[in-house]
C-alpha cells in the first residue's frame, strides 16, 4: 500500500471529503493538522510548490494536489493503481 500524507484542518469540508474517499478506498493515511501544528504549514507549502490551501495530498511523496484533484484521479481510474502501488 502506498504511503499517503494529507495536510488538513478540522474545519475544512474539502479535507473531510478527501479523507472520506481515501477511507472508502481502504487506504491508510497520515493526517497532518496545520491548524494544531502551524509550523507544519511552511513544510506543506514547500512540498506543495507554494500551495497554501488544505488539503494538500501526497501519495508516495508525489504531490497529488487537493480534494478536486484526488477525485479527478478517481474518476479517471488512476487513483486505485496509485494507492496500490508498492
């Protein structure tokens, strides 16, 4: 199973939607709450090439983007292979 990291805040509906999709896929992920740990936001922005909004999602250190991009990958039939790559 792929290593998945998702930068979130607890008040973000898009974060909840992205986590829901990953959970439905049976994927385990590490959640990094940038509201609770604001120092991690700079890390997120650097990894996400300046992306400031949450969620920012990484699968095996590849920046996927946010919630919309995650759902786009799923609709295109590419998400499952990314999640199962190992």
